C-alpha cells in the first residue's frame, strides 16, 4: 500500500502547506509545469518523486524529467504527462497509444482545473490535480491524495489551499 500525493502546475511555488502534505505521503507525483527546480529538489529530499516536465519548464527540467512517465505502482499501470487532455478529448499525440495500450491510471496537469473522471471507453481513471502553485487563473490551489493498494486506487481526497495562503 502506498499513499500518493499528486500535484501539478507549481510554477516555481513551494511552501510549508504543500510540504506538510508531502511529509504525509509515501510518494509524490508531479504532473509538470514545475518551474524552478527548487520545487522538485525540495520534495526529493523528503519523499520519492516521480515527475514529468511541462510546457513552461526549461531545458534543465527537461533533462531531469521525461515528457511521459509510465510505470507500475504496486499493481496499477500509471501514465503521467503534462498535456494529456480528457476522456473523449485526449491530446492527439496520445490517442494511438491510449487506444492500443491504455493505463489503469492516466494523470495530466496543464489546465489548472481539478478533474477526476472514469473513462469508460478506455477503462481507466483520469486525474488532473489542478494547480498547486499561485500562478494562473485558478482561485483555489489544489492537490489530490489517494492510496494505491495492490490493483486498487482508493481513499481519494481533494486538498484545497487558499491561493493567498
């Protein structure tokens, strides 16, 4: 069993509130638009990190993190990318792979809009944690946390943080 903290779109922002939740997780996953690598360096000192780079990330981030990160966490096939789209409206660059070999859990960021949707067509769970950083149009900073236990994804929680906080 693993407790996962999922965040995205930090845009160089890391604070004690985010770190409080990092410390409660077994692993942290970041779905891109990291910004300054101090964000991921800080997280890596505390917990194992899996991340991808996003469209605002520089060459240094692109050297450290992949565009797509596909892996197994316990019995769950996970695919993280930054610009992934949503069920029925996936990024065209991903559609063929999604049709041939869909993961059980598909994660993306980019939109700054938290969404969790079950994709019946591809039989997968889609997650976008929204934005944990302060940069962007969102009014509330959000993250997700959940548990992966064998092949089960459970105990999903939405974490909301005041944008001013």
